[in-house]
């Protein structure tokens, strides 16, 4: 059951263009906002591709999301601009296409009303709005996964032409996996949903269906047993549960995604357990498929180590479709028992109540106006502040990507979190992404400042003062602290240190570890 017979709706191309335009309008307010840290990986690596043919950053290379980085590099080449807003254009285009694609897919499978509502949810999707204005691959990832899943569903439900749909499925999911390996979780959910859909559409008896699912379960169990005899399973589990230092507090917070969705969507999120069954009356196969994709992704990501809303963004559009099916089912249920006018009135009041009682629409409007994001620390004027100190013989930093983008080269990174990402995670290990050594504890940071006669540390007031690293470093130096001179603005703190006497003899090891990064003395 999809639409009422005889109803007339606006032409599909017109509505598709409408969603493209509204999505673009909601995804333009933050294009010129200061950069988020990880954006600079793709920005700098994109410049490296233009200059060297590989995603080089200083003496390192950044290969994560290389397809996305190459798209940025090509955009730089075509436009002649390598500014951050230009790098974000790839994500904006991808994010703008998502609501329109949801509309086209849902309209073909469930009718206009469900499609319009699901696409509207995607337009006023706070996380989607943010990701569409970041030079990161998550919007492209969501688009590619959605494209593959939509084609896969149509392929299963007698869509035509099958060869084209199969090709779109494979290529789209290949791109999604290349961008983010966690796509395999969503693909697993899609395959589970697809298997249930095929079962529900087949003429198998109940026991034949049970036998089919038992074969699948036994095959999965056998695969686990075989993998258990190797270290592959242990490595996979370690990867699944791994977190860098800065994300460790969330590793065992299994309710993270539940809490985040509840914060944004409130009663709508809590009503999901009712809406999904109601959606079965509108289009049971689509409701099952979307519930399986989102449900599997939600559960598996909840127990993983790394947690952030961007990691589950690729599955969120399927939640919107499931909700829309349920809301459509609710409306049909009301119409069957009440007059159409009363039903429309109840639905309108309920809709206004949901919007007023939840945060996602006000939040989306705030983001569309270019507000509502945490301070990212703008270093774009850093060169004016640091000035001639950049010519000092040794430079340390705590925000390497901002430093490279706005100030240039540096010699060593002070960062406990970044050290935890290295293999091995030891002091003075080299970060392969930049080719620079990293130290991550107070003792070694202090030792560098003790053993280098004169140098510069570029950091933030938050790191040095609020987080207390400065006090701990100076306490570690005790009576051997160098003379410090500072320059500061709101987001950046430059600290010049200078020793009046030569470094102590026990500095030889430290100097050897950073050999080549010190100017001759």
C-alpha cells in the first residue's frame, strides 16, 4: 500500500530540484567557517597531489580517503583555488544530493508522501548539514552507501534493468568501502534485510525459511571458527575496539548513539519502536530493509571503540525512511477511523508538537545561518602573530595541521593523543602522515625544551593554560626552566624559550633522537 488512487502530486523532476535547492541552502552557512582539524589532512594532501603526484604532507603521506583527496586535488586544478572553502565543495555537492536521492528512491518504492517526508528529514539533518561543509569524506561516503543500498533493494524487488542496478550496487559499495571500511557493517545489515525481504516474498514454508536462515547462521559460525584458528579474528576485534587517546573516554559508553539521537530527535526517536511496525502496513519489504540497515549499524557501532555521529551517518537516511513509513502508516490508520479533515488536523498538530519538542529543526536552522558550532580555533592570522619567531632554529607545535597550513614547517609535535595513534606509540616515533617525530608525555616535552638551547612552541591557550600542560612542563623543568617570552591572541599562543647556559651533558640522547631537526650550534 503506497498512495491513494487518483491523488495528484507535483512532477518528480520539480520536487527533486526543490530538494536539491533547499538542501544546498541549508548547507552553505558554514562553508567559510574556520577549519576543523582533520579537514587539513585532505586540504594539505590535495595540494601534495598537485605538487608531487602523491598525497604528501611535509615528509609524510596521507592515504586515508585517498579517492576523496584526489577529487579535492582535481577541483583545485580546475578552479585554480586551493582554499579550504573550495575543498569543502566536494562534500557540499555530495550532501546536497542525498535528500534528492532519498526522494527518488522512496518515491519509486513507497510513494510520494513517504518520499517527501524522508527527504525533508534529510534536508533538516543537523549532522548531515555539518558534514556537507567539511573537507572530509563522510558526505560522499553517505551518498555512495545510499546509492548502493537503493540499487541493491531495487535489484531484490524486481527492479529493472537488473544489470545496471547490479553494477551501481557494486561500484557504489566499492567506493563506500574504500572511503570507510565500516561500510561493511551497513552492507551486512543490507544483506540481512535483503535476505528477510526475499524470504517474505518467496513461496517457502515457514520451516523452509528457518532452514535457509539456519544455513546462513551455520556458515557464519563456521567462518568464525575457522578465523578463530588464526590471528585474523583477534586483529579484527582489536581494530573494532581500538581508540586513540582523545577518544578513550567514549570507548565503553555503549549508549552513546542512543543518547545522541535522543538529544536531537527526542520523542521521535523514542517512538521508533512504534513507527517501524506501523511502516509495515505501508511497505513491509522497505520497512524491513531500512530497519535492518539502520538497526545492524546502530548496534554494531554502539559496541565499537570509536564513537562519533559521523561514523553512523551513512545509515541515518534509512532511519528517516523507516520513520516516514511509520508516520504514513499512522496517517492511514487515522483516516480509516476518522474523517480526512480530522486526520489532517491531528497530524498537523502532532507535526508541530514534534518540531517544537525536538531539537533537530531549530538546530538545522541555526547551522544554516552559520552559527552553532564549537570554536575550532582560527589560526589563519597566525603568521602575523608569530612573525619573525618562525626563523628560530627549532619549532615545536601542538596542532601540526593548522601549523603547516598557516605557518609552514615544524620540527616536532607535542601530543599525547597523536602519539597513541602511532605504531609503535612511543616518544619520538615518526608520524607517517607528516614525517615528523611526536612526543606525548610531560617528561619528554620538558626534556626537549631543556635540551634545545633556543626554540619556539606554537600552541593554544587552552592546551598550555586550561589543560595545564604548561604548568606541568615548567614543574618538570624545575630550576632548569628557560626564559620564556609569549605572544598570544584568542586562538593561538606562541612561546619562545631560550637558555642562558648550554644544555646539560645528559641531553645527548634527546638531541640524537631529534637529530636533523636542530640547526647547527
